[in-house]
C-alpha cells in the first residue's frame, strides 16, 4: 500500500458486474466504480482528498468492506473479502484484498499474514492472542512474527504478551455505534522493546470491529475497521 495504491478501493463485485449478470450487479459495479474513480482522481494531487465514506454509500454495497490504515507509510486502503473459511478449533480465517492484490489475513480479527506490502508478515504464532480476543487465554502467551525482508530473508520476532481488559465502551464507525469491550495486548521482546495491540470486540457476538496491530518494524502498526459486515 504505497502512495500510488493506498486509495484503491478493491471491489470484487465490480469484476462480476463488468463480466455480465443482473441489472443489480451492474448497478453495484457502477457504485463501486464511482468510488474508485473518485479515489484515483484525487490520488495524484499535491494534497489528495479521499471521498467521504458514508453509511448511505456502504449500505448500497453488497459485499463487506474493511478499512486498513498504515500510519508509518501514510497509507489507507479499502479491502473486500477474497477467501473466508472456518477451521475447527482455530476459528474463522478471512483474507481481504485490494485491486492490486495486496492482502491482509485475519483470524478472529487477529493479524496473521500480509501480502504485497513489502516486508510482509509471512507466518505467525498468534494462538494466545486469538484466545485472548475470543474470551479465553492464560495470564501470558508468546507472540511470533516471521517477516520476509528484501535483504535478510525471513526475520523472526518473538514477544511475550499479557492482556488487559479496559472495560466496555461505545464504538462509532461511519455513523453506526457498537457496544464493545476494549482490549489491550501488551508485549515485550528479549531486548525490552514493547508493542501494544488493541482490539474492540462486540459484546454481543464477538465481532472484532476495530484493531491496531503491530506488523513489524518496516510496516509498523496497522489499523483496521470493519465498515460493512458480512
């Protein structure tokens, strides 16, 4: 998600709409295309302005949408589902994608892989994180990130983590509010370096609506928000 690509809104339904199908699909594709063109037209201006994403716009879409921000790279993108599955004993795994193939994979809302960003997270051990977010887990747990670098191959980062439950709050995402529990995952490595991941989990059904998660030194933190749910 570099500066040329960050504002691309990947719209799977647009592909279906352009390849034929019902009037509804073509209308859906038109809505998506309008957003894409607006984003891209403003992208190359000295100070690009993103269009205002409203609930009316999101209600008009027939696929889920995930907003991802990478502050370290001044990056913002909107993703749609590519693959979803529910693995026994592991929970739901969702891969989201942009139009250029940049991907983000979450398991129960927890970051487990990226693709196409450069210095990607290629594999992880996030079992303790997932247990914590889904309501279980122990007092502490390991967190492992394997980062594919362009110079050093795969670099492993190991952390030891504890969880903190910050109480219930009301979370607003594009004109809708959700009752959530705020969770913090606080991790340190052997050198004493500290990271803190944040999760906002729906108290009704466990949906992880919003997160801030560490993705390695090059990418930094990634902020995610579910704009439209499945």
